[in-house]
């Protein structure tokens, strides 16, 4: 049976430099159950991030990318069906005679344009821009080669049922709505009004300028909405499982899918797979950090920096509304 401690759901996003360092960690850490996470979802890439630029590569972003649909000459439903059937985007593209490099370039077209503009404006050096582009390409390639559907087997005393589902997308959608609502409130708009302007092609920063609201104000509003979630993930423990796969624990799955586990592993000095295994054995992120003689404050800072990169890119991207 799962023992879930209610927490504020959300993806902590912030520009505040002191946010995590100032968090007080309670001595009595909550306990959660870590159900099985399949191999494909362990390596799921939902975003590619570098230098403040983010390319969303979750399934929803892929099937709603108009440039990609045009490149592959498929409809949204056709692409969605093939991905849910277990095909990788790379496989689908090759069947259409489209190279992986062209797919990657298509997915990061907006970011490439922004990077070039920053170089021209003197905000980014050519060397740094090359580094950012290469890092994004490396991450996007992994996403293009991944499967978006995972299979989990649920065992009961009477029967075994096999189900397929996308990795934590239902929870992600709810969280995205919370973030969008926080940004809308900061602008004095309804969620629907902000979403409509974003879907018309405006970035949230562009909308904010119309209402004389600063980029920092938007970032702070979203952060305030979701601040506690990541702080709790640093100390929460997951109970050992009995080997029965009941679908990945949603919060642990979000750490994997949104790149936090990868950042944490790098900060601690272990592999992502090793870190995930230790969490599933009942340890918290902070405990693993301390046992490896790593700095918990640096761990929190690394995750905070990841948040900053994501929010900075999301609110500047035309048509981006956190979904």
C-alpha cells in the first residue's frame, strides 16, 4: 500500500538566488512508496535545456509541433498513434525519408533563431552559442531516439493486467495549468485569456510587456506557486517496494522526466540510474548526497539552476504556455 504524504504539486521554477538555500528541512522526513519505473521512462527526456534555452520534447510538444508535422508530412493524430504504438520519432522520420539531423533542427528552430539573435545583439558570444546549440542537439537526439510509451505490469492475487501509458503526462498537465494560472494572476488576466494570447503566437514575456509587468515578476509568481514541491523532494523518502509494479510514483517520475534526477546525480557525483535505485531503496536525495560526501546546499542550488533555465526559456518562447 502506498503511503503518500500530501504535498504541493508542481515544478519548482525560479529566478531567486536564495530560494533553496533558505529552505528549512524538517527532521522528520515524509515517507512515500516508490513503485517500479520502467527502463524507458528512466531515461525519458521531456526537455532539452542549455544556457537558458529550453526545447520541450514531451509527447504533447512533439505531436503539436506544426513545423515537425509539416516536415514529416503527417497529421497530429497519425504521429500520436505511431508514438503510442511504441515507435521512436527517429524511426518514424526514417520511414518518411527524413534524417535525424533534420528532425533535431526542426524541433529547435525557434531556439536556434533566438540564439542567433542574441549573438548578433552581443548578448551571447559565438563560442557560447556553439556550446549551447551542441548541448541542445545532444539532448534532443536522445529524445528523438526514445520511446514515449512505457509498459507496466500490475500483479494481484487473481490476475495480471498489462497496461500502456505515457510517462506521467496526466500529472504534468495539471501542474502546467497551475503554473499558467499563477502567471495569469500576476498579469491580472484569467488563465484562458493568457492561454489565448500565447496560442496566438505571443510569448508570456511579450504579453507581460503589454501589461507593463516585468519578466522577474512572472518568474517569481510561478515560483511562489510551486516552491515547496522541490524542497520536499530533497528530503522525502520512498519505502522499498515488494516488487509489485503499480505504476511509477508520480513525484519520483516527475523528477526523472523533467531532468531533475539527472541534475541531482551530476551534483552528487553518481549516475542517474544509481541515484534512482537508491531512492527506490528508501533513501532521500539529501541522504544520498551526504553519504557520497557531497554538499546538500550545492545540490539544492543545482536543482534551482535547472528551474531557472526552464522558466527563462518557457516564458520567452512564442506560443509557450507551460503545456
